[in-house]
C-alpha cells in the first residue's frame, strides 16, 4: 500500500522511471518521511521500490526473476 501511494505520485507527476536527479526525488523522500515516519536509508529504499514496482508493472512481458538485474532488483 505504501509503495502504491508513492507510485501513484510518480505517475501523477509524470516522472521518468529512470529519474536520478536528487532534487526531483526529494519530493518523494519528504512524502515518505511525513506519511510513513521513515527517514534516511529506509525512505530512500521505499522510494526506489516504488520506481521498481512501476518498472515491473509496465513490463508485463518480462519475468522479473530472469531479468531482475536489469532493474537492480537482485533477485536470486
């Protein structure tokens, strides 16, 4: 549910799923900090998981277990 809320914001903002600019990502970190009481690495990880979720959702033809390294998922 937390990831879906962040993912919704990402979609609404029309943010690239490959966004790396810290100033653009700060909005999502601040949201996570305020809404879910997470800060630092846990907040960053949750935002990254939301981006990963959207990438996997978008690519319905890809098996995430076979191609997870393309997303930095590290599935084993």
